[in-house]
C-alpha cells in the first residue's frame, strides 16, 4: 500500500485550462502539504493543512486553491493555467508534533503548453 | 529566518570512494536540520535529522552528518559510495514556528562505476 499517493502522475494541458491534482495518505497523519518543485529542482512550500484547517498559505496566486475534505485527503485545484505553472507538485504528510519527517508522494508533473 | 546553502550543485564520485555533500546553515539559534534524498522520478525520503541531541547523526543507507556550530555546517558523508546512491540530495531546515521545511537548492550525486 502506497503511503502518500497522488493522481495523476503526469498532466499535460493547454494554457487557460483548469486542472486538479488529488492526494491521499493512509498513514493517519494530521498534517498535509503541497510543495512545488521547479525545473531547477528547487522545492517550495505552497500550502499546509492540519486536520482540514489551512495553517500555511505561502505567496501563491489565488488561481491555486487547496481543498481538504478530510484529514486523509488534500487536493489542489488550479484555475486558468499559465506556462509558469509547469512544475512537479508534491504532496506530503507528517504526524502530530511535527518532527520534521515528511512523507512525500511521488509527485505530479504538470506541463502547460 | 533559518536558511541553508548547498555549496555544490553537482558531485561526481567513483563507486567505493567516500561521499561528501556540503551544506551551511544560517540561524540565530540552534536549528533543526535534515537531509532528504530524491531518487529519479520519486518523492523525497528523509535520510537523517539533527535536533540538538548529538552532533554526529547517523541516517539510513550508511549516511551520516555532523553538526558543527563553529563552522555553521551540516555536511553529509558516506564512507563508500554505491551505485544506488545516485540521486538528488537536499539539505533542509525548519521554518520558525511553522510546520514547514525550507529546502536547499539540492546537490546531484553521480556515482561512476
């Protein structure tokens, strides 16, 4: 069983479209995250949810909207996609108390044409 | 704010020789520091973490790192490289008061046969 799973793994779409990436974790963790990795491999936090409550919201365009229906799921919806949104998006989770150990999914590679 | 700087973007070693990946940190107090590894097309995995209990930290797969306050360094080492060690390595620190990690720019480790 995959601990943190993301779908889809690959996503190719046109500028202006709206797309979603889904994430599920079966570790029983209470905190989930979205990170963006750009073409230079630089990783940056986008959002974090703790028990369905948004606790971190970095400077991300409001075209990006996270949604957490329950503590095991954190989805990312992106409106009006732009070329600069092309990246690998990683979902991660961590347990209560935050020891610094994040469990990452395998990433969703988004390509905007 | 805490930050980390990885001094080499790319390191190449021969199989069986030692590995040294360099990381310097910037913090006004005792930081939490981590090393994560990312194998090609995979998510990130925690290698080891420093949380002030001991300056020499042992991790998985034979890796270790030494926290040196006088040098503000947290270099990652391994006595003997294996082909399977080829990956991207990230030095990471924890954002102040937040359940989020701040990643360095990454070091790509190449292992030659």
